C-alpha cells in the first residue's frame, strides 16, 4: 500500500514562468519495504548491519530521480541530496519508531554555478558526490572532474558554487568513472581540512581504485576486488570511512557492498582496504545504490542511510534503505 504524503502543488498547466533558481515543492510517494530479503522476511541481520526499514520513492515531478549523493542531518530526519541532472533534493524522513515510513517537506532546485546560472547549463550536470563540512557543502561532478563548494548554511539551495582546486591527477580520470566518493576528513585528525575522494573506476598501475587528498598532498589507492566500483562514502563517528560499492554484469546481475576503512590508514601513497560490512545481490531489495550517509540516532546507534539512482529509467527504482551498525 502506498503511503502518500501530499504537499501543496500548483497544477503544471497553471504554473507561471519560473526563474532558473526557483525552489519547487514536490510530492514524493512512499511505499514501505518491510523485508530487505523477501526470501527471509523475518531476517533483519545482514553482515554487520541490522535492517531498520526502507522506502520505494516515486514522484511525478519531471526532475525527480537520478539521486546520486546523500547527506542526512544529525537529527536523522532532514537530508540533502544531489541528482545526476544537477538538482538539489531536500526533504525530511518521517519515522514510526525507528522505521522510515514517508518523505515530507520535499523540494528541489537547480544547483547553481558561480554566475547564478544552473550548473547543467554549462555542461556540469553529472553531479555524483556530496560532502558536508559543517555548513559548507562540496559537490563532485563527473564529466568535468571538478569539485564545487557551496555555502548552504548561509544561502540555502540558492547558494552559488565556487570551484575549488583539485589534484592534477583527478583531471585525468575517465569522465564517466571519476568522482563518486567525497567526504571531509575528521576534525582534529592528521587529515583535518582535507577532502577525501575515491574514483568510481579510475585505476592506478596496479588496477586499484585511485583516491585523492583534496586540499592536502598526495594520492592513495583503495584495493579493488571482485569487479566492484565505488559509488559513495561516508564517515562514522569512530573514525572509519565506509565505502559503498556496486557491481553489475549481465551474467551475475546487480550487487552492492559496504567496506569499512580506518581513516588512520589513509595517507599519501597508501593502499587501503577494510572488512566488508554487508553484501547484497538482486535477491534483496537493492537497485543501483549510489548514496550513503551516516548519523548517530538518539539511542546512540550508528545508522546508515542508502539511496539508489534510478537513472530516470522505468525499469529501476529509487530506494531509501536504513540499517544500524552492530557495534
């Protein structure tokens, strides 16, 4: 049964011409995912994670879909996301107990460049990665291999992006296999003030995934195994970088996993790796999982929120999934 949360919308035919930077309220319909693995509906433990619930998200708004980067606020409810076509998506997760049941207060707006025009108007539309560094938000853009900074805390969704300097090697990444993981290093640590980035499938000479220290010095690599590509990353409160990965083949289908890499391992020239927290294939409720965020809830549990990119295809879904880390 679809749990529909209605927001006031002007019918499309009656909408007046809108400015390029207009923020639009949208309606997102939510269908609950009761079991992560329908083959075992009572099962909640998957690797090092416990499934809390999920939603299938749908909207008739023309720009909804292609969600590729996600950051959930400390309250566990409000979130900010970016889409492939250069839009912000901002909304609030509604809970019943610990399970997400709906999406409220949803709105979208074009991501703006330094000139106040939408990034997509200059061809910078493949916005794939998102990092939040205490009010300053950074967006990674494929195709042009660029990172752009936004003062969201001050200007909200009308913030204008300012390109930042990136390591020269990042500019040489494959245009459709570049910036997918972007995260601010923990404050107070040796990498404080640095952005961590790992490419989707930009490979070093040993065929491992290339990583970059933006604002710092040097490059590192993430060990690539089992043909997985990186699709996002997020930091945990205890100093781990969780790396979301996905794999697709016409024979094996779609799969996802999350690895946990200690920040202490990340340094110039390092080859980093870490244990697998979860693996899931098409037998479970997964799609093209591209967004990952981490927050600590009121009970002290570390909660992972994942979202999928439907590629604006009727054959794919936008899924929002939540798990608690078993500590």
